């Protein structure tokens, strides 16, 4: 829904089924205002609700006075109070709390005064009964008006929060429907418009093909939409989208949210640009592959232990010396893999590195198939993000 006003006033395009746009301001000439002028308009705009409330109160007073005067001059004691009810409903447009109760109190007083001041066209007992009924009705209506106002206020606050979240989200969100072999966006957030290099207003009433979406991308989205209808659950997928800044990897989640009928099914979507994270994951995989190649082809023994002495990693040379595959070494300690005398020395040197928290070099002897071998063992601590040692690495060079 949109509201447009004359130049020099507030112009806002509110959240709607086709999109949402932030308020914009125009000066007397229709051009955007400078900051000082905008502040002046802001101040006057803030007074509008109060002026509106004053007009409504004035109308209520005028109409209420007319009914009061008419009731005095007309001997119809049971009828005039009915006219207070529609007047009371005008308090719906007054933002102040308990405005309906204030009006109801005044109208009740006027009904009582009219009983004593107006000619007795009907019997006093009937007049008292009818006017009491009228006062009760007025207070019931006032209570309903206040309940409706509070409910409406809660809905408006919820809508404002939702609209703020919707347009401040960094991920692309929206509602769309399939239109033949194309897709029509029903509602999109600001992030979607930014990604497409356009504005929310420019996206209204335009299909995906008109917004520059490639044909194969549209068909992929339609296929995913229909898949989520068939499965009854959200569907996640990734695809490449060409942009002026180069191809971007997008991760989308779509789900069916119903519609006006089978031919007007609507779908919600959330799309995240995962280009950078996918690049980082690829770089990490390549780095791990290089590290693995170095470990597996190194002629020296390389290992990694946790602070309790359990092996976390070992290379092919270490596995050859211990005659165990890597999966059987992980989680084991030196006591499980070596003679007790050797293991106690290895563990003692580990503790020295843990205590010093610095790299150290030791000369250690281990029993191999062809007899004891002496090695220069370089052990070093590994630190986590908080500066705490979480593991010990070792490189063994055989100097036998």
C-alpha cells in the first residue's frame, strides 16, 4: 500500500505484497530536501498525529453537544442515546489510551442530565430503564474500542519489527510465484534489490526474466519450487549467478507457503551469497592436500599428540616403523606403541615441552626391526586461539 502527498509533505511507500520502500522526503519543488529542511519537515510531521487527534476530539464534542441539545428539546427519552454510540466509535482514530473511556464517561453524564432536563415524553421509569441500558451499551462499546485499539497497536508493532528485520537482513529474502515458465516476485527485501543492482520500486510488477535472470536459472528455480511442493519440505540448492562483479555462488532455500489456489502457489525463499566461504573452503582443502602430501612423502617421522599423550596424527613413515595403520595409531599413547622404558622417556620429554611452552629438541632411542635407532626429536607446542596449548607436534630425524 502506498501513500503519496503533495510536495513539501511526507511521502512514504509502505510495506506491501509487492515490496517495501523506506520513507522519502520531498521539498516544495518536489526535489529531495537538504538535511536542515528535512529536519523541519520531521518536526512538523511529528505534530500531525496530535493535530489529527484534536480534530477528532472537536468533532466528538460538536456531535455530542448536538445530541445532548436534541435530547433536551425532544421528548424521546429512549432514542437519542443511540446516537452517542457511533460518535464513540470515532475515538478509534485517537491514539491516546483510554480515549473511548473518557468519551463514554462524558456521554453517560449527558444521558443522566438529559433525563432531568428533557420533557418527559415517556414514563420516568421507562426513561430510567432505557437510559441505564444506553449507559451500559456505551461502556461496552468503549471497552471493545480499547481492546481493538490495543490489538491493532500490537499488530502494528509486530509488523514494524518484522519489516525492520526483513529489510535489514543481509540475506536475500522474499515471496514469489510461478507464472507460466517464469517467476514473478511478490515481495522482496532490500538485500535482494541490492544484489540485482536495482531498487525495490523498480522490481515491482516485473518477472525474473525482466530482471535479468538467465533462462537456465529460472528453470532451475521452478524445478526446485515444484520439488518442495512434492516433498512437502524445504529444498536447499546452490547455483552460480553471473553479476557485473563476476560469478557468485549462491545457496538458496525454498519452501511452499500456499497461495490463493493451485494455480497461484507461492513460495518463500532465502538466498545467501556463499562465494567467499566457498573460496575459503576450497583454499583450505588445497592447503590440507598439500600438507597431507608433505606428511606422506616425508622420510622423517612426523606425529601430533594431545596434552594427554594420545596420538592425533601420524605420517606414513611413523606407521611403517610402528607396523600399524594410521587409524590404529589415532587415540593410542606411547605405552600402547612402544616398550615401557622408551615410552616413559618420550612422555617425560612431552611434559617438559608442555611446561616450558616452547619448542625443544631431544635425543631419543627407539627400537626398530633392525635394532635400536637414535633420533633427534624436535617437539613443539601448538596453541589455540586463547593462547592455550592443545597439542604437541614432533619431527624425528634418524641419526643412527
